[in-house]
C-alpha cells in the first residue's frame, strides 16, 4: 500500500503515469471503503455481544487516528514539490474529495444542521454562501492560479505583483484568516476526542493534535491530501447513515432530501399547534416573569445583591440550626458561593440571565418559524417593516461575505495547485462542489427531521418517560441539552428544553434508535472533519512562514531540505500555539471563525481577481487595496462586535452601517479593496511588460497542459 504514496516514475510519460496512478488509487480506496464497512459491522456485532460503550469509543478513536498516522508516515517526504503541492499529480476526483474534507470543518459537520434547526431559513445563508463560493473558485480563480504554477497564495501575490510587499501582506493576511480558524478546529478535536474516549478535554486536545501533526508534519501536502481523502470517506458515511435511517423511520423513504418539503410542512403545522397550546403559554409566562425579576434587580444592583446574599446566608443558617440533611446544607452553601462577588459581576450575570429568559419567553422556545424567510413583516407597522428590511439585508450580506470569503481562503485555494493540469484543476472544483453538496444538501433535511421528532414525539411526553438520549446528553454537557419541568405539570413542553446546535448531528443516531456504534461512527466523522481542516490550515500557516517569508524573502539560497525542515518546525510551533489558545476555551470563537471569511474576502479576493483579469493592476494598487480592505473590515468589527469592543476598549455607542451585523463586515471591505486597487494602479506605473504578457497568457491559455 505504501507505493501509492510514492512519487511516480519519471521515465513514464505523464499521461500514462497519471492514468496508472489513478487506477492504483481507485483500487486502494476501494479496499479502504470495504474495510471500513466491515469494521463498522464487526463493532456492531461486538456491541450486541456486550462490548462496553466506552470501549467502542476508544476503538473508534484509536483506529481512526492510527489510520491517519499510518498514511502520514507512508507519505513522508523532503522533496519540496511533494511537500508543498503533492507533486502536482492528484487526480481531479481525489483532489475534489480532499478539498471536500479540507472544507468540512467540525463547524460544517456538527454545527450546520444545528444552525438550521435553531434558525430555520436564516441558516441557509451559510449553505448558499459556502457552496456559491466554490462557483466563484471555478469561474474566477482555480484554473488561472494553477496556470501561474506557484506554491501558495502569497507566492502568487509576490510573483504577480512584482515584489515582497504584496507577498508579506499576503503572509500576514493568510495567518490572520487561518489561525483563528485552526484554533476552533483544535477546540472541536478536543471535544470530540473527549466524547469518544472519556478523557479530559485538555488531554483530548493533545491526543487529537498528535493525529493532526503526524499527518502534516511528515509529508506536508502529500500526506495531507491522501489523509483527507480517507477522512472524507469516513465523514460522509458517518453523516449519511443516521439521516437516511431517520428518514426511513418517519416516512419510509430512504432519501431524506426528497422528503424534506413534506416533513417541513408537517413541522409548520406542529409550530402552529404549539403556538396555541395553553401549556406552552404557561412556560412562556414563567420565563417572562423570571426576566422581569432580573430587570427589577438591574434597576438597583447593590441593593439586590445585598438582599440575595442576606437571603442565602439566612437560609444556610436556618438549615444548620435545624440540623437539616447534609445534602441540603451543601446545596445551600453552593448557592451562596455561586452568588456574584462584585456589583460588576452581578450586573453582567443578571443582564445575561435577563436576555436568556426573554429569549425563552417567546413562542417555540425562542426559535423562528422554520419556513419563515426573514424576521419582521413587510406588511406590518413601521418597526416590523424595518426589522424585515434589516433581516433581509443581513441575510444577503452574509451570503455575499461567505461566498467571496470561501473563494479566497488560502487553505482551499492551495488545493488547486496539486492537480496535474489546468483542466483537472477546473474539473477538481466541480468534484469539490459535488462532494460538498452531498453533505450540505442533506443538512437541511436533517434539521427538519430532528425538529419533527422533537415536536411530535417528545412534546407531550411525561418527564419520567422521555427517551434515554435526553438524560444521556444532559449528563454529558448541560450547556448542550437541559430539560426542566418549568410549569410543574410533569409533561414535557417545547419551551422546557434548552438545546445547543452542536447536539443535533451527534445525537441523531440515538434519536433514531440506532445502536451506539453508529453514535461512535458519527463522532469519528466529526473528528475526521476537524482533523482534515486543521491539517490544511496548519500547513497553510507553516508554508506561508517557511516558503514565502523565509525562502522567498530572507534566504533565497536555502536548500530544499532546509526549507522543508523549517516548515516542519514551524508547523509544530503553530500547532502548539493553537492548542494553547484552544485550551483557554476563548469566548466568541464562533464569531472569530466566521469573521475569517470577511478577512479573507477583503484581503485576497480583489487582489486575486484583478491580478488575473486586469493586467494593469500593479504592486502599489494591490498592496494598498489589501491594507484598506482589511482595515475597513477590521474597523467595522472592532466598533460593532461586543467582544472585540471589550478587547480594544471601545466605549462609543454601537452604530451599524445600514443595520449590517459585524459578521458581514467584509461587505464594506471588498468594494473598498477593488476601488483602491483600480484607482491606485491607474495613478501609478503599470507592471512590467513581461508581467502583463504573463497575465494575458493565463487569461487566454491553451488549457491542455500547464
């Protein structure tokens, strides 16, 4: 099997070698798929024979990490072309599969269906934006970048714009976009590893990190590519099986995408029923009353905090005086200890609690109607119309930022340098779209199927007869799932459940009544998604520093072996730094990851597109365009996003431009980038004639070869 990962024999013609290489890949991965299916069946049989659940989790974790490590070891290399671009010989279909895995982060695999479950139609902005981004890649970027023949995006910027300034700005932007993204992936690796093995989160991060490093550290892009193909196979099988089973359970049809509309209609009918349910109204009234209590406390925080502390101290003293059971005394002590220590802490905690109770004090547990396009009402009063207009603008702005950001993400664009030719680079984008489509077309159906299950099976069930998965997940993490009999009637209402989006995919096998081995497989699929994206991101950062900064700018005479060795060392350092940041469980990491798309859009998209399609674009235009685009995007985020405002000490009132949320800040940075590049390029000297000739050649190439 090791031979498949070796460099093709240079004595054979390229075409014949590529055909033989692809045939060998087909054979290897065919056996791999069959072996994975046998592995799942064997574990299912062992589970029925009494194999403990924690053993199943350990087996999945060990088997998958060792598999990826094995591929990484067999793919080790010190050859620059193999390390940076996998020898430029990855067939289109396999590059598409690897790109799909590179793209399917833990957020996509685990979070997409959860986002759709909680936000309904609004969550489709992510699917439309991300998949639309690959259309932009196919039309405007991938084949042309492959024709230029560089190793990285900063490499392209340095070559196209004739200097190290654009290259340096590209390096900084690539690190900015990629680092926050990789922190989130390593955080997800820690969570999933802990879920599979029962290890502590901190240990889980470093176990998963070992799996990441052994792939990318030894073999660079070659190892990452073949590992990502294996990871895609696992993650798509893991995602599809539970959804198909749930579809069969509810409708008898094994094609969940086909019954999506039918089940959505039933969900809409259930929503209308729940809105009018008197029991749901009771729950809503309780949460509204709690929100009012916190609002009253916030009017005089010092007095309210003193009263709460006095009441807690009195209760504890009374329990001790009455010789109450130890459990009650301990609970009272914990309640006293949990009170805010300062007025600032109290104000922050009570403000959050007020907002949380207000959110749950709305119909459908605060969720919008699943089929409702936008918030507000275009035919309502002035406030409802304003809400509708802003909701629609933000939906379209988010789609735009995600599309353009996806098209400019360095770790995705790097993949199209690995194909044998320009034609295969274009085909590779089509395959990427297909493999991503398989998951993204299924996620909306999964969200609706789970919502149907909750609305029609859980609601109305006595608390003592709720399915076991509710209790199982509530014990795993109350932040992901918690239920409480708010109106004290012993019957479960929708408003009495708090559910996090990340649980939707992970709990689907248990919701569908499948064996635990399928739950382990889904967790392994999430792990594969997180590992595959982390591999690509870490490699992007390390290559930007070693190839673009060190080799191209500091030591152009460095040997191939030294460059690869430095890249490996930097890979290790960056991975450890990202793990240390992930260990802190940083706040608003989801926002920062989403913001990476706006950063990529503003920094790279104008410079890449104009660099390919406008030969007059020059060094100073591209450099100032990248700085101004990023600057406007970052400024808008810092002045409007609460967490960043706190980090940078911004105290002025929040002023949204046209009501656009900070997650879509790239909407302002991208046009600024285009405008600055065009204006400055026209006001300064044009590029060298040979550079303009190269641009002409790339725009109108003979696509038969690169």
